């Protein structure tokens, strides 16, 4: 039980810490809404990364997929596509990238780190090429309002639609991992690929699906990022892959595979937002914030290992 | 006495791993340390090697108090451990491995390593060769040379034959006798009582963290030692109910597997036995497979017993509770010792892990069971339970194919045995027509 609660206790701790350090400024309803908004993009990407990391893999290309998706959506809107189709086009482009990654990993038998490191560069380049190395400015649409703070007449929504999107997807991923055969196969492959093979698990097909989902969720994060930017920007989300991986790892995911949880990854993403936001509220310069965030990753994983060893 | 351990106690949290163990070994003597998995052998040896600090008890080495603060301390004092999984750096040379962590002057390393290897009767192993280029048996000799080179007084060998076969085991025994003659005190840990009888002078039995008996190997029967290990009489190690072979369900290389029959395949490691089993397409609707390396291939150690058991036959949509209750039945039937089906397989003992691998086949409800060394490295009590289970399954109409290097077990539970040699499978003959000599003669063809 403690294993599940660890990241949540960490979140409660940082929230209480900043509430105490900055009374009246940090713990307000408005600021909590802003922090949820700030978490939506990384949180959505972390859902796919959770699946990838549980399977024992890694995906370094997600930041580039986010950028590529914003560009594709903006270009399609410029072509006159309705927002829904443009969104589907963006997500579809992301899943094609994932299909390519999965195929390279399973066919060429290359390490996921290498394949996705290559795709990290290649997809960023593709995004820049498609956008002619400029921002793509499309006509405005409702897509731009997914991550706006709620107007008074929308209060019944409680949180902005983009946050609901993340939460809905989280429930879907949770159910996939826990209640479907394919989801259990992901755990089995991550824990011991040879065993999975021995037991007749279709390892190659499952991995292909894993990377398609990983990139697919990165593309959905790209939809939210587009909504936030309102333009297609091929240089956006540089380094976001590391924030996403950090969220999963803080949430209890093991880079060795076989372990990780959806709730943990979202909490991990929230911890990083809270720290960034809290540091801003305390008027710390950016570099302090970066040091603190880096420290938290190491401390969180150390605590996690320590707890697991004690549990044994 | 070279080494005396007296009243050693060690607890981990609430678990008492060692509850007052006594152990003595003299120079020029081989002491066998036997006991079931989980009896405390590893913990005791880790205390000896300085990896664990005892909570109570005393140790003396040649009459001097011995309290190692860490493994390095123990090594300096002359206590050397050789673990089941060899602890060598494959990318380094033999000499570099021998001196790893001790590092005398660079120019002394080669000649002193060569001297240690020569002392063991293996001058042909070059100190300059990379360890990865040596076969397992040679790598083990390098480990022993590492112990000898630092002038060890007590040498502990933990299941040293588990990865060796026939001739290499004989070499190892010759080497151990040579070390004994040189006055080393040797502690030999093994599951194989035949080995204990061959190589050891005395034995000490551990059970549940207590030393429950010690004596001379010469005056004690295997049955008496087993009784001490399990704390009860094992009625029949190899049960064999009357079975009646039925229809043929699978043919491998001309070998017909029938329902209700247990067929054994004997042969040396490398004779192609495993490849033969692997050549059978396991679809888990009809044939199930238990492989020889549980940790590496057989089981997903971080996952739960339920996850491992149900993996080959998961429904498209999974209800965890359903899987757990289905698994509970197997846990009960096979007497898997665990807290609940959600416990990770990695936290079980070797014998119980293997039972999970067997439970998986039963859950998948296969007709044919392919078992590759299913009892390797597990304790006598669990072995007896696995044999009983194989017998039950055969009676229930399953076809069982058992590959094993351990002839007493093959002769004990099989109906027919075929011998494999250099990739060729001989005819399967009834056990009544066979004995160990005949099988060995065919295996080394």
C-alpha cells in the first residue's frame, strides 16, 4: 500500500511546503487551476510513456512528436480542415511515427533508446521542414481554448476541458493496463521478455502497439500544446521528453520495466509542476528551479528504491 | 579448529534467519553444509563473508577472534567465497580478475596469478586471456585461483557443480581434494547428497535457521541426512502410481509421447536435449514448457504469482480478482508457500518458483508437459513434491517429457528413457532395462 501512496505523500509534502512558505499566494483556487493546466501537456505525454516504460522501453522522441503535431494541426487548419479533422490528422501523424519506431525496434532488433534517439532528431527535423522553419499561424478555433482558464459561466466544468481530456485518457490507460490481456502482456514483456515469449505472448505485435500508443499520447499532448500556443511551432517542447520520463519515474515507474502506474505518473507530473510554480511564486530565479527539480527526481527515485528494499 | 562459529544469530526485521547456529571446520577438511532452500545457508555464509553482521554469536579463525566488518575484511583475513553465480568481470583478463580489489604491484600480478593457477594444477590457463573466452568450468577455476592467490584459510563453495557436467565435476573434486591436502578448510554447500557423500568428510545440517545435526559422512546414510533436512521422513522420494499409457499425443523426432506416460531424456549438457524440446512448437493450448533457467527465462520475477500463472491463458478482458482466485486453487493444490497470489514471484524460494512455473502449465490445461531440468537448484522437500505432482499428472492422463542431467531422478520417475548424444536421440526404453551405467555409457558414446 505504501508503494502506491509514496508519490502522493510526496505531492502533499511539496504542496504543504509551498503553502507554508508563501501563505495566501500559492494555495489559491486560481493557482491550483493554473497548475493543473500546466500539468496537462506533460501529464498526457506521461500516460503513453508509462506504457512504454512498463514494457521495458523508452521513448526519447516524444518532445519532437509534440512539436510535429502542433505543426501538422496548424498546417491542416490552414488548408481549411475543420478543427476535429485537423486534430485527428495530428494524432494520426503521431501514431504513424510510433508505428515506425515500433517497426524499427522489432524488425531491426535495435535498442529503443537508439531508435528513439534517432527519431528525436529526425522528427524534429521533419517538423521544421514542414513548417519551413517558421511558426505556422492558423485561423483561430475552439481548439485554442482547451487550456484557457475557465470563464465564470463555464464554472460548472470545474477544470478546463484539456484537463478533463487528460483525466479521461488516464482512466482509459489505467483500464487498458489493468483489465485487458494486452495490458497484462505489456507488464509481462517489461518484467521478463523471454518469459513472455515462452508463454506465447505476441511480443513483437505488443511492442508495436506500445510505441504507437506512446507516440499517440505524445501527439495528444501535442494537441494540448497547440491549444496553449495557438500556433504550430516546430521548436516547441524541446527537452519535454525528459520532463515526461521524469514524471513517470517519480511516479514509481522502473526503467528496467515491469513496474509503473498511471496514477503515479500523473502525480509525478503534478509534483514537477507544483515545484516549478512554487519556485516562481517564491520569486526564485529559473536556475534555482532547475536545480530543485533535478534534485527531486533523484530524491524521489532514491526514496522509492529504499522503500522497495525495505518491503522485501 | 580452523574456523569456529558459535551461536550465530541474525534477524531481518521480524524474520529470524539464523537462530543460533554452530559450525566448525578444521584445516585439511571438507565440511558439507546442507539444508533446504531458506534454511539459512546463504545467510550464514554471508555472515562468514562479512556481508552481514551477526546480531549475536562469536567467530574465531585459528583461535583468533574474527569479526569482519565487510567482504573486503573477510578476504584479507583469508575467507573466500565462491558463489553459484560466478563473480567475474568477463571483459577483464584472468590475472586482472584474480587481483580485482586487492591489486598488488602491477608487475607482480601476472606471475603470482600464474603461480596460483599452477598450484591448482591448471598451468595451461593463461593469466592474459580474457575471462569471457573461457568455458564455465575454467572460469570457476579462475575464481578458486583468486581465493588461493590471496592465501585463503577457509574456502566456501556454494553449489559449485550446478553449472558443470560429468567430467568437469570430477576435475573440480580432484581440485578440492588437492586443496584439502594443502591444508585448506573447505565448506561445501550442495543439494546433491551423492556429491556430499563423494567429497565431504563431515556434514552440518541447517533447518529453519538452526543447526540440527552434524556428523561424519561415512557413518550416515542419505536417508538420515534427508530426514534431518526436512525434519520428517520423506516417505517416498520417487512416487510411481500404476499408470496406463494411452493414445499418442505428440511425436518428436520419432519419439512418441503418450497420455499417462512420463518419458525421460538423458544426455550430457550440450547434447542437444534442450534444442530438441525447443523444436516443439509450444502453443499453450496443447503443450506447455518449463525451462531450465527460471530466473532468466521462466518467470517474470517482479510480477505476481497470479500474473505468472495466468499469462499463457489470459482472457481478452481481465478481472484481477478472478485471476487471483483461480491462482489460489493452484497455490493450495501445489502447496506453494506464499502470503497471497499477489506476492511477486521473485520473493519466493526456488522450489516454490518452480511450482509456479508448473502451475502455469496446469492453468493453461495443456496435454503435453515439456520439462527441462525442472528440479535444478531446488531443495529435497520441493523436489519430492514436484515428483509427486508429475506422477499425479501422468495418472490424470497428461503426457510428460522430462529432460534431466540427474539420473536418479530420471530412473525414479520415468516410464521410459531415451538417451541423447551429439544431437541424436536414441530409442526410448523401459526403465526396468536401464541403470545409471548403461545410460552414461550411451550418453558419452
